[in-house]
């Protein structure tokens, strides 16, 4: 990255920062409902080499894109400016710069590199936001604690990019530690580290990129959030996290779609809390049942799964996996599969064969080792 930055900008960077992607073990579509999530950081992520600028400009280049974007730090929401589609990736770092300038940061020249597959549901956008946020704070001597920085990065995605995401992805990228998952209460923003070491239990957690790319800035994700907010309003609660009597809530809602959304969110929160108990007790083998229940709920109640995800989970279970589920916002992306380590190769082969049989693009398998959160490399 240092040499590449020098070749690009004609000077050495002031530093290089890296933020990881994430896998959410369980707790999907609960974050914006003030609920609970349980993500961990991947070893793959986004690196940002950066140098300070004092002209109020942020210049962004990427090794994965041919375009160069230069924009004033002090500007309107990116989503309102009508950028061409080839510049869409740059809305994330520019959006972060525009939010953070309110806290004392300024311009910078950035070179971005990533080994996270885009559209795989592994939160490459949040990793880009968090690496940029760390870089800008360090370059301009601004100190913001990590929970607050996660909130600012989320705000950048909400306001600047127009994606109504919750807090989970940015918190995972900034707060996770190696060998642990992060139990995060998205209302209080309190978090704790939960030991997560599948290898010690002779298990393997596979991340299967189904190669069905998703785009969450489209209407379906926002529609799900709006449905949850409507249901909460009808039930007289601040958020679906506050529903205590699920049967009563379902009985009071006339709209079958809203009933399904409520059932998923409420039961998914329960599954997160139960999963934390299993992991703390070292009962990882039993955790597979939680994954299966989560996937069925996301498929049938929240209706965000997709054919490749459903086939991946079904085939993995038939090949001897303990559990599996889609991850991310849905409509494409990745699946996680928990399998005995001795059967991991058989599970991978079975999934690959199922894709070949259906003439689908072959899946990709990624490592899923709980890793370090965002940090400065040099």
C-alpha cells in the first residue's frame, strides 16, 4: 500500500489503516429494531493508505476501481448530488469525511485496497467507512472513542449514502477482538466479548459466498425497515425489541405481512441471547440449531432469503453440517455453515456440486476465523 500510494500521489502516505469485514453469527435485521446482534470480525477487510490535506478536499482512489473522485469535505449529502454510478463506491469515504469534518477532521488523499468480495454480505462498505474514519481522525489529531466513531460511520451511511442500515456493521468492524464474537445491544450500545473458537471444538465455520450479488440501497431493505417501524407504531412500542407478549402482539395485528416481520424480529432477539449462553458454556455443537431456526425465520417470516442461500443450507445439512443460515441484509450474498471439521471438505464438495447441477456460478469459500478489529498498520 505504501509503494502504491507513492506511485499514485508522488509522496509517501502518512499511514495505513485497516478495518475488517464481518460475519454476523446471529441476529439479522434486529439492529435497527433496537435489538441484539452477535457479529465477529473477519481476517479480510479494507486497507486505506492516506495523507493529510489542508485544502478542504478529499481525493479518493481505489485499486478496485478505475475512477478518481475528488470532492470538497464540506458538502451536502452525497446521495443528493446525483453522482454517476461509477462513483458510487466513493460515496462511503466521502460521506465519512463530510460527517467527521463536523468534529474537526479535514481533507485527505486516500488509496483504498480490499480483499473483501463486494456484494457478498460481508460488510465491505462498513469496513471502508471505518478504515477511512480511523485514518481521518489520526491524520487530523481528532480523538473519538470507538463506539461513538461507529455511530458516526453509521450516520454517514444513513445520511450521506442513503442506506438505512443499523449500527451492527460499523460496531463489529471497530470493536471486535480476535477469538471472540461481539454481543451488542443496539439500543444501549453496550457490548461484551463472547469467546468463539470453533476449531477448539473440532468444528469449522464456513463462509459461502453464493455469488448472488446484492444491493441494499434498493427498495426491499428499506421496505423491511419501514414495515418494522409501522408494526412498532401499531403495537405502541418504541421498537420491536420492546415486544414482550409475542402471541398478543401477533393477535392484535391484522396485516399478515406485519405479523411475519414481528415474529422474526422478536424470536431472533431470543435466539441471540440463547446463542450467547451456548457459546459462553462452550456448547458450540448445539449452536447449529440456532442457525437453522434463524435461516427458516429469515426465509419464511422476513422473506429476505434467495434460492442459492436456501440450497446451500439444505445441501450442507444433508452432507452432515450442524447448521447454517443466510447472513447480511438478504436478497443475495453469503451463507455461514457450521460443520464438524472432519466433514468440512465433504460439505464444501456437496455445495459445489449442487451449484454445478443448477448451472449457477460456482460458490466461493472464505475463511471465518474471528479476527482483530480495525487498527493502524503503520
